[in-house]
């Protein structure tokens, strides 16, 4: 919803961010589990598993930071 000056309220801005965080978490989890399964099936070296783990951790950390920012915005 927009106020009379044409700006979005904090709640509306956060809605898009919440949706983005949910998509990132869901896609990261699915890709991470799928890659772990493929690695086991094809016998990939363990260093690739660690690389995938670190990429997933980075995505989850980003989602945590953005979620904290949304919480702070809605609280204030």
C-alpha cells in the first residue's frame, strides 16, 4: 500500500523481501540435498561436497541477515 506521497510503507517493502528469503531458503535446500545425493551416486570427491556445503551456508547466512533486517524494520 502507498501513502499519499507515493511511497511504500515498510510492511509492503518487507513483503517482497520475505518472499525472496523464502525462495532462497527453499531453492538452496533443494539444490543442496540434490547435489549431495548426486555426489554420492557419482562418487564425487569430498572437496566438492565441502564446496557445496559452504555455498549453502553462505545462502543461509544471507537469508538470516535479511530476515533480521526485516524484523528490525517491522519492529521500528
